[in-house]
């Protein structure tokens, strides 16, 4: 791919906002493109960090005499969380608009600081999406190496880039900020979490394999989630008179980062791992669509104790006052041919009176589209096209 700016799906709001996202997803690049005239402060600058850490009130003097309604960007805001009180004051007294950008809200919450009392909305930015890449989207590459901008712009060096990404994360996000006391157990946990991407979380087994306490496993997962590197996909429980799974699944935000965390950057990955990578990709696209189109629908998965599973359940109508929920079922398969037995869990759910299944969709890596008595079978790229065209939900 040529070095060029790829337009993102999110838009600048009319009011102040937080912009969160994992490192390397292009937050700073986007802000400089869409707000070229904003006053910009990067707290990775050591001298600026030290000065504002000692005296947050200097921010007003540094900004100078901007007019009412002009923009100020503060990058890596979590490094000096006390700045939020000063930002709040300047928003009220000077009526400037602020962008507060960071890769984690963890330190902000732990500091108990003022989060601007609702005066700023929150946006999230992830890796590139299918809709952003357009003709440059390559499914095989996305499954192997993910969709981080650095990787998409230099695919030949994907393994080195992803390996460095994970090492940088460990150094900058974990070690330097002293989030964990000992780094070695966390590194062991990272490797296991990478291998278990897209699978049900069993904390006791992970604790045993990583040689850490069960409580540390919970802490480590919370770190990955707070630093936006992963997401729990919770179990959907419509109570259909069967024993339903309650444990969440854990998905990394990007298949390539999961691969690097697992220590597989320089090793080939098997079809089992790539199957979970495909689920990771679909979950990523669903999250991006939810965020950028302001759908905000609950996404979950469904599984019974007998092993019956549906990869994604999108709740399009919540059950209120005794009404039944309305959902869309999506089953994802890494296969060039669709096996109709894969439809059975969705059809079984649709037969229950306690739930309304509006759509049943199979997503696979073949080339043909099929329609089987209420079930739509779509190739991956056709599914993604319909998703961003608003035809899925």
C-alpha cells in the first residue's frame, strides 16, 4: 500500500471530547489532519510533561490568546491526569474546546479526577476497518497480520512491527507506569492470552498455565481492557430452558496483535488459530460500525452446556416490561464451503417463543451468496459491505 492518508469513519464533534484508542491506531495522525490549526500539546514530550506535572495552571499561559470556540489538543492526557481540573476551568472561563487523547482511561479513573462533569463526550478509535480501507482491504493479510495502520502501510515488515508493538506496550504502558509489580508473570500471561484469543475465559486454568494467582489473572485482564487492547464478549442469556454459558470470551482488538502477544509473529499459524482470527476481525468490524454509526447495540455470544454455540448475538430490541428480546444471529466460519449443519444453533434459537430472531446470517470465506429458508450465507467481504451499508442492522 502506498503511503497515503486513509480517511477515518469518525468525525469531529461540535463540542469537547475524549479520544481513546490503543497505541498505534492513528489517533494523533487523525487529529493533526482534521484539526490542523489546533494548539497541540503532546505529553510524551518530557519537558512539557515535567512542567505541567509540577504546575498544571501553566497550561493557560502556554495556550495563549485563542478566541472563543478554538480547539486545543492534549495528547496522552492520562500522563498528567490533574490537568483535567485545569481543562474544566478553561472550558468554562475561556470557552475553548478541548480534545483529550489517550490510550487508557485507567489512570484517570484510578486518580479519581474530575472527568469534566459530562462536558466532553467520548470517541473511540481502533485499527483500520473494512470501510476505511476500501479496495486496499485484503482478508488474508488482515487475518495473518491484523489492521494496525503501521502494518497496513508496511506489510512486508509486519512480523517485526507487531513484535516491536507488543514489546513497546510492555515497556511503556506496563513497566514505566508501574501498573504491575513484577513484569515477568505478566509477560507469561500475555502469551497465554494471545493463544486463547476468541475463547472462553477460564481464570483457574490460565492462572495454572501462567504460574500466577487467580486474582492476578483478573487484574491482568482488567489491564488489557483498560488499555483498550482487548474486550470481553459476554454471554447472552435469554433463558430458553437450557443451561447457558455464563463465562465471557476474550478477544484482542486486533488479530495481528494477538498473534504477536502469543509469540507467533515469526511462526505460521494453523487454521484453528485463524478461525478465531476471523471471529476477531468480524467482532472488530461490528464494534467499529456500532461506534461510528452510533448504533450502540449490545453484542454477545451464545452457548449452552451441550456445546451449542452462536458466535455473535446482536440485540436490536431489549426486553422491556415482559416483552421478548429481538436479536440478529451471526455464525462465522473459516471455510470456503458452507456446511448447512452450522445453521442449526441459529434455527434452534429462532424456534423458541421467548425470543424473536430477526435475521440469521452465516459468514464464511467462500465466494458465493446463498439464501436457505431464512438464513443468509454471505462471503466475508459481502457481509462487511452490507454491514456498513446498514443492511445487517
